[in-house]
C-alpha cells in the first residue's frame, strides 16, 4: 500500500511595449491559431461529463509539501477546476459563446521562516480534447514577483512571455511550434483524469516543463511517456482509497512524477487526483472535494 499523508535558447530580449503590441496585434486578428483540440491517446469524453455544466467549480484541497531553502515545507494547496468559455482572439473569459475550456487553477501559499511563497498556476485545456489552450503563472514572495504566460499564436503553435525578477531572468518571449501530443506539465493532474483506464497503454507526450517557479524555466517541450502502474490503495485525508497509478517518465525512462487517480469514473470523482509525488520534491494528498460557487461572497 502506498501511504500518502503529508507527502512529501530563446529569442533576444524585447521591450515590454513591443511584447504588448505584438499581443494586441494578435488579438486584432480574426482568431488565434487554436489548432487541434485532441491529445492523442487521451479520452476527450472526460470533459463532456454533464457535471461541468452545473454552474459550479470543483474545489479539491490537498495537504502538500515542497522544498524551499533546502527544507521541506508543509502547506495546504487548493485546486479549482471548472468549465469556462473564452474568446479565441483575446484568450479571456466570455459570458456566452466562445471556445469551451476547462480551467485548472492551483492556488498555493507556502510558509517559510520570514515570509510566504505564493503560487498561482492556471492551465486552460480545450474541452473538445484537452489540448492546451493557455497557461498563466504568477509567483510572489517578499523578494519580488515573476509572471509567465503561454497563449496560441495567430499562425498556429504558441507564443510565450515571461518576466522573471532573478538576476538570470528579465523579460523574454518566444514561440513554440504546433506539435502532436503537446501537453502542459502543470495541467497533468487534470489531463490524466482522461487517461484510458479501461484499456491501459503508454501514451507519448510532448511535455512543456512546469513553469511553477519564480525563476527561469525551460520552454522547450521534452519527450515524455505516461505509463500505467496498476491499482494501489493510498491513504489520504478522506481515508484509504483505491487508485490507478500513473508514472510520467522522461526519454531515459526516469520518473518525473507519479500520480494516483481515483478509480471512480462517475461524478463527483471523475478520476480525481488523490495524491502525487513530483515534479521535484513536491507531494500532495487529497483532504477534501466539493463542488461550489467559490466566487460568491457570503455576507458575514
């Protein structure tokens, strides 16, 4: 039984104004190059479940840990997943019409001795096949703030932009070509819920490295494979539950991360991630799961 308590080169620099003008020019086109909505090997029916149309968001709270300043830090991580419709020209939310996406947002506050590290990571996956649509990452602590974004380019593929406050950072931007099997590491807890659990097989991905860091991260996708590890029982805050184990391996078959997904396919579970290990020293274990309108203010 696996026990999971608190488990543990780019283009030349361009001015901010140039990056903003380029984005505005893209937004004035008829539509951005959103490409295909399918990730080969992934079951797109997951996003078609009627529960995503109930006007609520799934809120999953995890007991998490990560290493900062050479020490393991325990904290609470909250993940929100809900259906939205976005404007394919501006990439932002629309009240009606537009492209249907699943927004998968991790909100984390990690305490350290002197101040907290805050992470906000939002992955947007197309509801018609869970291909990436957009990624927005913001980090903040008392030494500074960093921001990273990936969005579809007008001619296809993606553009990325980052502002990193560390000495080796600064403002950078670049492009990524369209590629079959493109996936976001930061979206794997959502994407892997659509793994073909009834007919397990290896799935090849072009995996964009996690951007959840105040420092520079690589933007070039890596070759990765998702490998089924069988059924295991994991102990989380909700008790001892049965899970499908999925290992994500790099091109040398080294483990990048492991995810334990609930075996129940029906709502409200929908193969939700019960626990994880990696990337790096990150771990998580599910403590609670609910559907809620978390944006509504309740008078005190």
